[in-house]
């Protein structure tokens, strides 16, 4: 398998789609928590913490939503049609063991029956490779690795 812009664009589109699905799911869960709290009404006495739990859940989901919205903005700023020559955000990197797309922490993504891993630019493996080019070798957790290709 050789890396190319077409695959990178499909992979990028799928990553945006996954993050937008996550955003939608979080919004739905937030609305459910808010609706449950509203239906439950005011606390029954000072020891009644059910409504407070629902509000904490809604607030936690709001924080998660903020992170996902930031990731979506970041994804939309990247230009998948630009060929990268070094390890940096937006690069598609082929190692001997796996192929990484440096965008956001999404995980395993299958495009055209090939497995790619969409990872955040701050994961330790990416930090160890930062700035390297195709053909460069590096060591990560005691294991020697080589960058076969970058797109």
C-alpha cells in the first residue's frame, strides 16, 4: 500500500464525520440530563442529591463537548490535499507496523479495507517522531522504528 492524497482526503473526511457524530451524541446526552433534572424538579430536601448529580453530569458533558468542538475546528483547519514532508499535524505516516494520521485522538479508522490510526499530535509516539522525514529512523520505548513514507 502506498500513501496518496486521495486516501488521505477520505481518511480526513471520515475523521471529521466521527468527531461530528461524537459531538451529536454528547449534545443528546446533555439534553437528556437537563431534561431529567427539569422533570425531577427541585431537590426534595437538603440530602437529595439526584438533581445535583444530573447537573454535574450535564456539566461534565459540556466540558467534553468543548474539547470535541476544538478538535473539529482543528480538523477543519487542516488541508488534507497538501503533501507533508515531515512528521507534523496533518501528516499521514507509514511505519513498518502501522499507518498513523496525525490529527486528533480518534483511534482505528478503516478506509478501503486498510487500517489507519488517527492519533493526537501529543501522543508519545508522535512526539518521538516530530520533525522526522521519510527514511528516518528513531527509537521509541526501546524499539527501533523507521518512517517508510509520509504524505
